[in-house]
């Protein structure tokens, strides 16, 4: 440590095999010890702890530094080592050999290859490799645009909260006009895919590692599956289903004990789930349906190319798949192929079924809406499809970017009628947010943007909703109370 009233120790751990690339900084200022840690090149997370004497503060800091040095961390200079590159999925896409295009109702071009998709009762969401996320109505009207700092790997939803997992290692909450980083994935986890269930985030990585993180962005457990390049993770109350190069493995949600493992025909590139089954799209040209209870393969759906994505209508009545040659397939639930048609917009990297429509996001950056009703499926078998409508981006559409500091948040002199007040407090060395307003459990934490947390600061939120894990989520705008 350096001399003077304030001393700083900065350490880094970076391994050649890419399994670790993180920093750890300890600052001692009189009675206060500030610890900052995270992925090299990122701002990381901060913990602040006060001690009754300067001597105890220095002793605590020395202990923390010693623990990290024993784990392989070494002194370094901030900024000299470049941030570790995060894997961007490299895919190929060939023109479709199908005789015609699928029954496309409308398509919207985002301008860059798109992996992220989510469709709910009100909106369609698409996120692309340029970091753009667009919200559209079911009729294709473009309603909003978010600009995130890096490429969007996937979009996931938990009730009405929408999250975007990005190549910068962060997961952004897009549920209000002000997106914020709700989770900052550990530096040694290279995100491939995400799912979220009751506020618990499941992260699937390049090396086949499954990492489970709670609503306060704190590590719960992790397991390394039998294969790497894990492009599938789906979760429910019973299990977390992890798809990788050696098949699908199911883990217990509490603690991560292995429930079953099933080898698949080829490495898993995408996953979909229904109430009692999971579907795995593989590099060896098939979609396989597995029982959630036992992992047994119940059906196989054969395609003509590597399967980049798959989805089903409720109960598996129809099974859809997108391959590496810009084609989309429709199967009956028993595996009978009903048709193979072109997407009209590149290979489908992700897809979702919702209310008799199939939504695809593709290698050319299109969000494609396909009529997947029973009547349209039958008509497509006979070669009858509608004329697709191209959706245009509205001029001067505002774009919302994440707030990075508290100053970016609108300030108000008093809480509007019906609004709820929360406060940022120190709790065991970490900044937490608790509810001040009556009618709520003040011991519960509030999931809240880390970048704008300041000790003692109060904020006004439109609504809070309780989650099964015993915490609150914010819905609507966040304003700082003066």
C-alpha cells in the first residue's frame, strides 16, 4: 500500500485460458475501507465498510488483500491490461433452398444481426448485435428504441420485467424508459445465453459453466456441465435445463444437484420449454423433445441443416425450427414434417411462438412475424402464403440509454401522490435499497440500479411488486428525491 492518509492497493487476476480476467481494488481512507471488484475494463461493484478505528480499517484491508494474493491476484496498474474480449457468436447463413417463403405477415429490419427476441401480450422486442433494442406492437408499429453499450445476446422476461443480456457482461432491465444494469456477470463468466425465473438469473457460458445469481447480483451456485459451448438454458420451478455440446443436463434450482443428463444428436444450439418438456435444437440437424421429469427423448424432428432455433405452439401441437440455410420448418407433434419454407430474411437465430404467430430474428437483422395459425399452416402446405409487409422505422424515434450515474436521474422536490419512496442504506458493507413508505416490508431489499445508488439517498418509484424470493422489483420510472 502507498503512504498518506489514503492508501490504495490494485490487483488483477488474468489467466491465459480465459477462465479469469478480473480486478480487485482496496482503498483505505481513515476509518473507511472501500472494495471495488469485477471484470477488467468494467466499473465493477463496490462495497464500503466503516471501522471503529484506523488500525482496524488497515487490518481488515490487509486481510482482504492477503486473501486475494493467495488466490493468484498480483499487483497491477489500472488500464494497462485490456478488457477480455467477450465471445460473439459466429454463425453462417446460406440462402434457402425451399420452394417458397413462409407465411410472413410483416418484417422489420434492425440493421444488424439479431439474437434477442421476446414477445408478450402487448409488445414484440428485438435486440441486435449493434446494441439496439426495439419495441414494436403486434401489428409491427415501432414504438420505442433503446441504445445499449454492446451487442445484445438475448432477451428474457420474468413476468413483465424484460432483461437484455449483452456482450459487455451486463444484463439490463428494460422495463422502464431508463434502462439500468440489473446484473453484472462475474469476470470469469463468458455469457452465451440467459434465462430468468422469479428474479434468479441463470447464466450459460462458453466453457459449459452454469452460474446462478440472485436478485442482488450475488452468486448462488455454479456447475460445469459435461460439454462446453452451452447455448441453451431454460428454468422453471423444478429445474434448470442446460444444453451444451454433450447434450442436456437438468439441475435442481436450489443448490444445483444434477437431476439427469441426456446426450443429444449433436451439440445443442438452442432450447425451448413447455410445461412438461424441453426442446433442444442441435448442430446435427434435429430438434429433440425431452421429458422434464426423466430426460428421456420423446420425439425427434429432422431438418436439413444445423438448427439455430426452435419453438412450439402450446402443448407441442406444432414444432418449428430455423436452420443455417435461411429456412423455417413446421412439424406435427409426432415428428412429421409439414413444410419447409424460406424465412425471407436470413437464418433464424432465435424464435418465439405467441398467440398463433411465430416471431423470428435473423442473421440479416430482421424481426419476422409468421402466421402460425392452424389455417395458415395448412394453407402453406398447399403453397398459399400472404404478401409480407415491410415495416419502416419511424423518423425521430427517441432512443433511451442506460443511466451511468445518479446525476442522470431526474430529481423531484417531493413524491407525487401515490408514489413510493425507497432509500439506499449501508447493510453489512453493501449498499442496499429498502422501502420507506408504509404498507411494505422494510426488511426486504429492492432490486435497483447499482450505478445510481448513493448512501442515504431517497428515490421515488411508480410501483413495487413483490417477488417469490422475498424482494421487491421496481416498475415504472425512478426519480431522485431532493
